[in-house]
């Protein structure tokens, strides 16, 4: 089943980057890697995939629904099935790292006790257990990136979009867990050479 | 104004659909908002209330004959402070203080991308960020209005009893309870809840409307506070028009 489809979709975000038209499809149970020319371009594409940025041309379908012309309120039911991790959309500054990761789980009905233990396990797997009670301004940028990835991989999403993921070895198994469970992962990277040959890669260019 | 009403309705609907596990998050944020808006504003509110209570007594005592003063002062304080000035002055304090803080916080979150980041992991920002702030501010404004009225009466009556031998604190309190009706209390509390809801809703709406530039933060904050103050005046006029017996004015 196709979860995300871009059909010659180009994006432009003021102050960021302008992307040439790109076409891609992400289906259940697969990892798709997009090679972006620079980090900012990857963020623009990530925003476009979940409807935070309307396409300048072409179309975007998320879970079979066209995103064009829809307000945020109309996209919330689609975004509930997805999870996005990008440094351009940071953690909540007024919550601890632990709460930032836990809130999306609580919002999905996971009991508080279960959420606490799941978040603790995740923090340990990502090597940021010491950051749990700190707020985003008290951690490093790298720790922030890891917390964002942990938050996105924690929620039971059908589609996970990871912008420039640099996961520690202990956390990479989570991607396989997602695939095995029927979800899909779209990873946007700037160094595709680091990705195994067997993984499908799609290049994206600047406009 | 319509967009604010739509925001309030959408927030309430989103919050109502939250699973039980998520309600703790909303409760914590609501409690923190009540603490900031209500508890931390008590000293300022008490100061304003006490000053106003004494001023009303001073001005009315200077102009009134001795006979029947206690009855008149009680009714004046109930009408002026309890029903009219108390709720709107509290609203002005809250709009300038908490309204500005809510608008600044939400517009900063919006420009930094935190709101979209939350939406990107499937969390509805209205339920988690807007709804608890609206409830917290509404509860705080109603509570602060009670504090304001109490402080004004205590200060005013205390001053009156201390400055006029013919007046006693107990006597003034008796006239107060005679002058105050359940309707007066309902109007004061109801108006306060409306003020609080309008302030938080307008300031949240302005904050969320910020675009991706840091210059949006002060601009939206200023817009939010001015709009909130204006809305409080409009609400005051409408409620007064609905609750005052205009026939009595022409008798």
C-alpha cells in the first residue's frame, strides 16, 4: 500500500531552499532514502511530505489523500498516522526531553506508567538517558537531534520521515522493527554513500 | 473575533477527544496557568482593590450626609466594585500580564517551529497548548475577581469604620450582604469567566498566527493585548446592557 506519493512536486521555503520537482513513492514495509544536496533542502522536503509546506508544482498524496489546499486542522487526522523528525521543527522548549518524547505517546492513549518505562528505554537506547530531565536549551544540538529521532520512532506511526538521521548503532534496530511491523520509513540524507546499496535511493536537486 | 471563537470551539473539541492518559498533561498545564495567572497576580490585584475600595469610600463619604451612609456605601461598593469595576480591572491586569505572556510564548513557539514539530508527531496543539491555557486563565480571572472584591470591601469598610465613629465594620458588612444579591454575584463571576476566555482565546489566536520571523513575536504580542483589552470593554458593555434595568434610570 502506498503511504506517501510525490508526483513532480517542487517546494520552496522562504529563507531556506527551493527544490526541483521530485517524484517518489513510499509503501508499507520499505525504507526509502532520499539524497538531498544540502541539509536545508532535506528539511524543506520533509516539511512538504507532511503538508507543512504546499507544493509549488505537482502533487503530494499522504495515505491516499491529496494535501493541496488543506489547512492544518484538516491534516491532523493524517499526521496522527505519521511521525516527523527534523531539526527545523525542534522539541518544545518548556518541556523536559522526557516529556517531549512522552507526550505524543500519552496523546495516543498509552498509560502513564507504560509511557514512562518506554521513554526510559528509548533514552537509554539513544544514549541520552542523562538528558531526560533537562530542557532543550540545556542539551547539545546532537542530543537534541537524537531526542527528536527518539520521539518520532517512539510513536506507533505508519510512516516515519527522518530528516538527516544519524542514529546510534543501538537505535538502528528500531527502523527494522518499524519495517517488520508494516510501517514505512523515508530517510532524507545528504550523504547517500553511507547507505547500503540495496536500499532504494532517490536524488533531489535544488531548483 | 470569529476566528477566535472557531479556535476556542476547536480546542474544546480536541480536548474532549483526548484519551484518559492524555488528560494528565492537560491538567498539569492548566494548573501551571492558574498558578501564573491567578496566584502570582494576587499581590497586584489586592493592592489595586484595596486602593479602589478606600478611594470609593473616601469620595462617597465626603459627599454624603451622615444619615443613611452605611446603606448607601454598601450598595455603592456592590454595584461599582462587585459588579462593574472589579471584574474589568482584574481582566485588564490579566490581559496585560498573562495575555501578553501567552501571545509571546505561542508566537515564539510558532516561529521556532515547535508547534509544527508537535503536529508532526500526531499531537493536536490545540488540545495540549491552547485549551489548558484558556481554562486556566478563565478560572484564574474568576478567582481573582473574588479576591479583588473581598480586598476592596475589607479595605473600604475598614477605612470607613476607622474614619467615622457612626460606622462599624460589622454594620457595614451587614449592609453589604443586604445590598448584594445572588444575581450580582452571578453577573460578576459570569463576566469574569467571559473575560478570561476572551483574553486567553484572543492571545492564543494571535500567537498562533505568527509567521516565521522573530519580529512577529512583539508584533503579535502587542496586537493580542490591545485586542484583548478592547474585547473586555465590549463584553462589559454588552453584559451591562443585558443586566441593567434601564427603566430605573428614567424614573
